[in-house]
């Protein structure tokens, strides 16, 4: 099981990423764009994900993923129970969400420095 501290460790090592608190919730941003966020109790992580693919993700693994609350459905956003994933999957979700927020040159440099 991964924790909020694991999310922080991965998110804050990414270029241009920083943590902010909004209404007692940790949010991870690039500029003003949030790419990941933790619930207040740090059991759920919301993360950026393409709108057109999220229904398939949730339907394919409903024990892991769920849609955000109705007010957040307009965003590219999905939620995951941290207890349902391992550290490799967490890294993939956080890095992919971050990638949606950064310029292509930043992503290219990251790939060069961290071959997958």
C-alpha cells in the first residue's frame, strides 16, 4: 500500500512541481494547474487523466479507480484509492498526470534524464 508521503516524494521530484494546501488538502501543481491531489485523510488521490479515457479506466478496474465528485467532472480528473495500488503504479499515474501539465520540452528532458 502506498501513502500520501509516497505521493509527495514522487510529485515533488518532478521539474516545476510544487505542493500547495487548499482547504487542508495537499495539491501538487505545475504553475496554477493541479496534476494530483490528496484527500484530507490521504486515502484517495485525484489525478489528471484524459476525459475521453476515464470511463474505461474506471470500468476496467472499479476496485481501484472512481470518478470524481460531480463538480469536478468537467476536469480531466480521476480518483484512486491509495490502498489499491503499488508504488510502481503510483509513479506511473503521478508522472503521466504531471506530463499533461508541462511543456513538451520539459517532458522530453525528463525522459532523457529518466529513461523508462
